[in-house]
């Protein structure tokens, strides 16, 4: 596929899309999308996504709403012909930056024409306006590209295109691991035509205004801890106090409830920071010391929050876990190779926020190839078609079971360590609980 056909429907892309969509949903423990109804119907749309987690951000919006969408990526990865053909097949256009050379930037004019053509054909276009990713829950300054392209598209159509920019907020529970949670929130659409008069009078001012309005729309639908010097302290406070606030409000621990509570907590703490910086300066070493202590003892914060583990319930839980061990071993034997290889291949990645992206892509490819091999092999081993069907169905089911069983084992090990810490070093055990209680009290004083 060439870039000139990128706006057209592709059957090959559709087959890949449906496969990757299924794998994407299995990759997360919980994947939730809210406010889809805000997306304008029968109008061209630009999705502007906040950028925290490399490729996973693009995949989040790609699979949040069904349909073939067009993206942009930096132009230097298009240099090889085979790579360019693959990227065009994946409906990705190049964007040139100043670092690519001033003459290269001129090529953006042709790319922008392709984007306008995509929008005129009502194919959704996606852009990550921060320009690069950062694994923190905050919005960084937006580039003007999204606003410029949107206004150029309207200008090319006499401001009758009826184009909207839809902000998309993402909230990850973990940037690096499979089995984490992801919430995708669509914000209020921005009608680009409403900037018509301002654009006629002063195009640069209109572009800046649209960019600022987009930033405001994104801040409404994401956790935006925008004080870098106190980011870790506020983030830790939000994560530690969030579950307490959920219980205080009698709310179920859903992705939506948790996001709304944590967003409000971050806003309240940032407001308090503006009034009393000293409180945060005092809190920061306490939080750092607490995190250092729990790491030293191989303990997670959720264990300290529980304070005590009932030995009887721990024994029952361990016994049930032991009974299910054969199912885990079966699933692990059949699925470990395609699961473990992506982790091994990504071991030397310097930017940790590419870990999940590389593991996702390579994992999907390895699982597809491995399952095809096992399915073909099963027809040589089993003469009975019913056994073949049972075996094929068991591959993904026991694979998922084995993955979450292993995660459960890690939690069980954490509970065991917490119980043993209480027996062997009661002073350390009580000290961790006291440190956490002191942090919670300081947070409550701020709130």
C-alpha cells in the first residue's frame, strides 16, 4: 500500500486489526472505554491522545473505537523501502521534524495534503500532540501540529468540512506489565470551524488558541500532576490515599470510580501545594523512606495497608492454590515460550516505556505462530476430532489461567513474607505500619 491509498479500506489491515484487537483486550486485566457517545457521528474526526506509554497509547485509541484509523510517526523510520511499505500498510504517515533537516520539513506540506484527504474521506486521524512519550500522569506542552492540520483542513474546504478534534485521555495502572488496567476517556469534541473568524484575522493566533483549548480539554479527562518537582510525592499520596477515599465514599473499586477519586485527590493536593509548599517538602522524605523500607523487606504497599493477614485464610488460600497447580503447569508448558521470548528480547531496552510496546507486538506474533504450530501438531497426535477441539480451546484458556495464577503466586508470596516479618521482626513490621499511618495522617491534614 502506498501513502496515497492510505485512506482506503484495506481487507488485509482489517484481518490484522481484528486479531490485534483480541490480543490487546487479553493483554489487559481490565480495559474500559467511557464517553464514546461524545464522538461526533458522520463527521471527520481527529483524535488527540495524551502520550505516556509509547506505542500502547496509539493502540489504546485504535481499539477503543472500531474502525481503520490513520496515524503519524517520525519520518526517520520510513527511510528503508520495506519499512515504509509496512508502515503505510499499517496506515501510518511520516511527519518530518527540524532535526531531520530544514529541507525535510518542507515535505510536511505534502503529508498535510494527505491528512486533509484522509479527513475529507471521513477516515479518523489520530495524533499524539505532546510529540513524545513520558511515563508520568501529567500533560506536557502540546505541539501545534494537530491544531495546524485541523485548521488547514477546514481552510481547504472553506470551513465546511465539519471537522472535530476529540481529546482522548489515558489512565494506566502500570506502564510496563501485562495484566494491568487501562481506562480510555473521550472528552468534549472541539468544533474546528468555530475558529474560522479568528483564523481569517490571525492564523497563528487561531492555531495557538486551538492548541490551548485542546490542552484544556485533555486536562479534564486525565490525571494531570503538573508540578514536576513534587510529582513523586503527589503521585504516591494519590495512590496510597485513593483506596481509602473510595471506601469513605462507599464506592466500588471500578476503573471509573478509581480514576475520578484519584483525579480529584490530585487536584486537591495541587491546590494545597499552592498554599503550603512546606507540607510537601516535609512529606517527601517520609514517603521516600517508607518506599525504601518496603523495597528492602520485599513488601508491597497494599500489604502494609491491610496491616495483618489472617493465618487461617492464608492457609485455605494456599491449599486451593496447590490444588490448581496442575492446571497452571499445563498452561505454562504450552504457553511459556511465546510469553517468555518477548520478555527476553526486550531485556536491553534503554527506554523502559518501550517495554510494553515491544512485548505486545512480539508477543502477538509469537503467540500466533506458536499456536499455529501446536494446532497443526495436534492433528498428528490426536485421532479424535473432539480431543483436537478441546486441546485448541485449552491453549488460550489455560495460558490466561497460568498467567494470572503466577501473579496470584507472587501475591501469596508477599503475604507469606508479611506474616513472617511480623513473627521474626515485630519492630520492623510495626514500624512500617506506623510510617504508613503517619503518611496517611499528613495527607488527610492537607485535604
